[in-house]
């Protein structure tokens, strides 16, 4: 999800960053030729493959380069989440849980795991837990799209010349109190790595993210439609709910029953 806030009152307009910081933010936007070069690095056998023509399009009249920035950011972001989801699905399927309580009411993570497969485990989460998770995701999404936080961190928005995949600093971006860990590289392992190693790592991240996106969708498909992924037949716990629905009827939230009554493309 992509969230953005715009404030009409000038009282809420952040001060302009210093000239030295603006100079550091001048990053060249990527072109189709850059995509072709990246494709060769990611997979020299397949190379550049763009059957949809998306990279040649102009989304929202923002220019082709801005469109490429959006597509690159989207792929990297989805790949990162898919890698977490892939590992999480495997852990949830094998009963790997935290040993403490999930809520103040006494519900443990083991209780949630007993509900069934990973999709059933999500449905078993208390409504408040789901809302908290969505709230944190919404904040992280908004912060990642925050142009001021990005400029204070020495970069720009990915549709304005910034490097796709970069996440702004909490401490440099304007949060009024110290944050002990950044979302990216919280322990500082990568900040002193050679540039060549970082570039190699970014290519590996793209490839791993692409595989993870295919993998997690294979898991979900096999759970919902047993036998739809022959290689996973009998290995995934079947799921009878709606995998594309964040909330279930048990959450008893407004409009949820109406949303669940809509047909899903299964």
C-alpha cells in the first residue's frame, strides 16, 4: 500500500533542507537502458524481459523515468516482504513460535499456532493484534514515502531521482525523539561494506525477492486449492478461508461481512 499525506496549511510545511543536503540528493533517474543493464546482472541467461511493456509507460503523467522508479521500488518492496512471508510461512507450518504470551489476556503464540496452517493462524489472531499490525505497516509505509524524511536522510523520493529501495532514517528524518534502531541496517553491519559488495548484495536481493514472491504465492495457492501446485501437493495445510481478506467474520468489524460476501477469483 502506498500512503501519502498532504497538508494545505503552510504551518505544516517542513523547512527546506540545507544546500549541501540538496546537492547530495541530486540523483540521476533510471532509464530503460539501466533496466537492461540490471537485467543482465540479475540473470544473464534471460536478460531483459518485459512482455507487458510497463517500463515504456508513463504512469499518472509523471514521465517514463518516474514510472521506472515506481516499478523498481514496487518490486524491491514486494520482494522484501515476500522473503519475510516465505520464511514466516515455513516457520508457522512447522510450529515454530515465540515461547511467550501473545496478549495480556493470556493467549500464547502456541495457542495461535494450534489453529492450523499459517493462514488459519492469521485468522486466529485477536482483532486488536491485526489492527496494531496494520497500524505499524501504515506508519512504515507513510514514512517511506515521506519526501522530507528522505531528503533529510540524503536522498530523494524514488519517483524524483532517488534510489529505489532506500528507506529514510528515523533519527535524521525528523522523529522528535531518539530511535534506537533504524529499519534498514539496524546494527550497522552494512555501512562500512565496500561499494562493490553492496552492489552485488542488491542484485542478490532482487533475485531472492523474485523467487520469494513466486514461492509465497505457491504456498498460498496450494493451501487454498490443494493440488494447484503439484510440487507442494500434500505438504501444505489446506485453508478454507479467504487468503486475500485481512479480516474474517470472527473479527466482527463494520463492513467486513459485506467484503467477505464479494466473489474472490479462485
